[in-house]
C-alpha cells in the first residue's frame, strides 16, 4: 500500500507539473490556490511516506491505536470473565 501511495502521489505531482507547463500559471486566485494544493499535497505525502520505515511502530498514531486496541481487548476479557 505504501508503494502504491508513493507511485500515485508521484503521478499526481507529475500531472500537476505537466498541466502547469502546458497552460502556464493561472490568473484567477481560486485557480492559483488549487495549483498550490496540487503541488503541496503530494510533496508532503511523499515526504511523510519516505520518512516512515516499514517496521516503525513508534509514531504517536500507531501508539494511540495500539493503546485503544489493548483497552478494548481488556474490556472484552472483563466481560467474558463476568459472564462466566
């Protein structure tokens, strides 16, 4: 999944560059903001994906999700024990 995200974000960045080269810089403010989003989003995503290691489970999000999983598991164990 990580490789697919890298490939698709690279494709999005190349398409945005191609459109900018083909059509030039837009004159309307709304279009300029859209072009900026088309450049910033894949760049930030690629930097994030590049920085993540395959076995890295020390990010705050993964630790949060792991804690929630353990809390729910503990609740289920308590329910099983009280039902017996």
